[in-house]
């Protein structure tokens, strides 16, 4: 759900920040049954309930976020675009390590 309570999609997975080991982004399944994709949304300040995750971002912003195929993987070179979409700072590890890991 977005901050107004509008459903965005279905929670798929959680990505953690490899520097802090804390949840950083979630992927949400959106789209038509024949054209589904996973979009990334930050989970900072998110509210978790028994059957929902409410984020502090507008539905339209989330739907325009970088996406991957439902069985795809976020490429290391695309991580920066995910952070940039939400105007969040991004740095790779000191040795070029990935910033996001999936759990």
C-alpha cells in the first residue's frame, strides 16, 4: 500500500543493505497476469501489518520504479538506478561490492 492506503501490488521479496544488514527495499509484483514485473520500493519508515506492507511513497512513483522480470535478478550495474529513482544516496562497497542482497 502507498501512504494513502492504495494497493500497489503483492510483496515478493526483501532486499537488505549489505553495509548495514538492514532491510532496504522490497520488490512488489505489479502488472497484468500476462505482463507481470517486480518493482523496487524502499522500506524505510514502512509499516508492517498482518497482511500488508504500507510504504511512505506514492503509488505512481513506485509503479515507475526500476523493475525486473518475476524470475529475474537485479544486475549489479542497475542498483544505482533503484536508489536514484527515490533520490536516495548510493555507494558501492569499497571494493565494488553489491549494495543490495536478496533474502
